[in-house]
């Protein structure tokens, strides 16, 4: 069984409500979801992502070796430059997503909770004669997220992964409480998820299933480099890119705000004109309540669904779509 990350000490903070799957071990919120969202949008607060797995790769060959395994071009990745990458199956389906940064001597990655053991097993099986060492550092390091615009300073020596959406810190786990106390307020993962959905950013295990390929989610470019090959699943990536016809596409949904409950992960999506018994054309991947936009969601739908077609979720919730991945 996959070892679980230590439960976050921030769950002891006043108002903390534990998150549900897939984010067990950290707080969903600390008593005021919309206040926490507004704080993040304003560049304030710290998101506890300490349930995520942390993997470190060391050795002289680490970047050239990872370059052979990942969908991203990392053989000459500059120290301090953030990137993301995927590991695919032989058929091109997404198996792992890694948020990466190299500090000049170690390549650091954080991954979804529950995926670390399988990822390490695959990496260990591919070491061969390369001078690399792979380690699970989840017990020692906690990932925290600072939003774009945050004036909080990373402690000296802490590895930082900076993106347009903010900074991810690989913080020594023992320093987590003190760092949040000095740079808070603490912000729950529901607020982080709301801004992720608003930004149309996919997440492994939410926007993916066993047959998802990168083109369906818009990961071509950001996580898949089309000018490199030799990684597992590359043939599928090239073929679908050249034909331009992935079977599904990610869409952003504005949901009818009159419904009390948000649709669950996996809720059916249909074309409204076909009625509640019409053919299923997709499913909801993540639904959230946004402090300004109201209820919104990401969904995977069939590629040939018209971008102008009104949709209905769970046979009752009207939904208007915005294009994320072009048909």
C-alpha cells in the first residue's frame, strides 16, 4: 500500500476543516472559503500542499537520464528554472505528472499524493548504468505554495519553483508551522483548487483517467516538448499531433448558480438540446465555487461537440462552455 504523507500540523489551527480525497492530510479551508480565495487572488497567504509527494534525483547524469524518460526537454535545464513533465504509458496515456526544478545539484519534483511509490518503482527500473540516485523525500520536505505577487521570502537554502501562478517551496517539514505563522494567513486547498479551475490548469487524477493523452488537456508545450523523442509513448504524441484529432478536449464550464450542490467528479455531461436522456458526451473533472464567478468546473467532452452548444450536467444543471483545448 502507498505510504501516506504525515498529516499536516496545520490541521490543528482554529477553524481547520480536513480535506477529502484526493487531498487528505491537509486542510480544505480554515473557516472562510471565499476570504481565503480573495487572499490568494490578492497575492496573500500560504497554501499547505504538504500531502504531495516529494522526489529528489541526484547524480551527474540526472538531467540527461530524466530527459530520456520524460516528455519535457530537460537535458540542459538551467538551475532554478521551473518546468513540468509527464511520464506516459507505451500507448501514450498519462501515468505521472511532475512539477520540476533543478537547484544545480539535485532535481526536485513534487507529485500527486498516492503516486510516489509507483513513480519511484518505475524510475528505479530505468536506472541501468546511469549515475543517478532517486529518493523519496516526502517525510523530510513539505511543499507550500505562495501566490503570484506574494512578498513572503523563502528561507535561505530552500528550493523554490517559480511559475506565473506563484512560487512552490520545498520547505523542511519541521519548519512548516513557523513559516506559515510568519507568512500567513493559512489558505486551504479548496481556495487553491478554485483558482486552478479558473486558470484552466489540469491536474493528474482530476482531469485525467486511464486513457487520457496530453493533447486533450492542453499539456502540449507546457509539459510535452514536441521537438524531442525517445521517451515512452512518444509515437502516440507525434501521431495525434500530426493528425490534430485527440478524442476528447478539456472545457471550462459556467454552472447554473441556482443549484445547491456542486456536481461530483465524474458527473455526466450531455448536450442540453438532447434532453436528460441524451447521449453522454463527457464528464465533470473538477467543480468548485469561485468567489467572483460562482460555480465553475472543468470537464472532458468529446472533441466534436460544438463549442457553442449549451450543456447540462447530471441531467439538471445548465452549463455554458468556454474553449480550453480547441476542437
